[in-house]
């Protein structure tokens, strides 16, 4: 089973992002250069497990609950944009992720000077959790982002488009939980993946059982 652990942005953030992207998608529609991420597929991947044995899923869920119980909610917002591997030969367009200062989602948007970023620690911890449960985890270097679009065919220059996308600033939200999501390749519309939430871990909640 192909699965990943992710943060799902709330509906109000997805709605605003859709409004922001609509004119940019429309302007490029006749070129067919980019395949834009469907709204229900928007997420921030923390750990990717390309092939999870079904019998290991329960162990992964239990270990994840223990890990999540030690974490606290985190304020995030989408801000800015970029491309992988680089703007001159882009395969992926992404929205940047900004961590919020401790407090409510309406607090000062800047991260406290000198404070450590939380998301890389979460990614490292969740990969360790998955390894402990016997799952083989993708070891690609973690770069917090939300995928907006993928190139169709060969990669190409995206500098002009990124200048437009870089004005993105979403409402802030508090991450209260993480999901274990299964990706069923080719089972969605136009042979896109179909996503299935397998489990939801609530941050700071005592483990079940």
C-alpha cells in the first residue's frame, strides 16, 4: 500500500488558494504545460512510504499515536512559491509554508527570531516512527511545501509564472492533527490517484488504548 503522512489545509485555506490560482490556471489553460493539483489532493507531506505492508499498518498507527501525543498544535500559512528542481527547468510548482509564532492563528505572522523550525523535526520524527514500525520510508531531503502543479512532459522555465505565484499569502491556521493517507494510483478522475484517509492522529491527545 502506497501511503504518506500529511497535513491537510482546512477548507477556508483551500478555497482561498483556489480563488488565487483560478486566473493563473485560466491564463495557461491553452498551453497544456501544467497539470494543477486537484483541491481535494492538496496536502503537505511529512513522510512518504512507497510500499507499506498491510500487516504493518496497525503498528504504524499505534506508534504514530504515541508520537502525536507528545506534539503540540502548530500555526501555519501558505506564503510564496517556488519550483523543483529549479525555476529554469521546473517539474513541480509549489507553495511555501510559513510557521507561525506561538499562539493563535491571528498572532504575529513571523516566526520568533532564533526559534527552531518545527516541521523538519516532525518529518524526521515521523520517518523514525515509520522505520520503527518496519516500514520503508522515502529518504528524500525534506523541504516543506504544498504542490500546486506538475509539468506535463518535459520540464520548462517557470520564472514568469513564479513571479505571479509568489504573491500568495493564505489565511493562517492551527494544525490540530495529521493524517495517514493511502494513494491509489490511477483510480481517480482522468487516472489521477484516489486518496483515502486511513487514520487521523490528533496532536497532544493521549494514545488510544
